[in-house]
C-alpha cells in the first residue's frame, strides 16, 4: 500500500513582518523577567533587601544585650 501524500502549504510573502520595536523600559522588563536571568535578579534583590535591613534601625535587634 502506497503512503499517503502530504501537502505542504506555504503562505505567500505579501507583506514583510515587522517586529515592533520596544522602548528602553520594555527591553529592560523583558531582560529582567527572562528565565535566563532569574538567579541574577534574585541575588540582586536579596542583596538590596539585606542592605536596606542593615542600614535601618531594625538591625539593632541583632546586637547582643549588654
């Protein structure tokens, strides 16, 4: 029994597709939210939270009582 024929349809290239250019904030947002950069973004966020904690008055609770 002969195999069935497959038809491949190609869409005509009437109009070229244009990629919408993003602005600076759009590119930054896509770079931050990409899965490749997740560990770097997480590390920067934890570092920023630690700096904010140690520069606040809440860090006094870590000092031993005298």
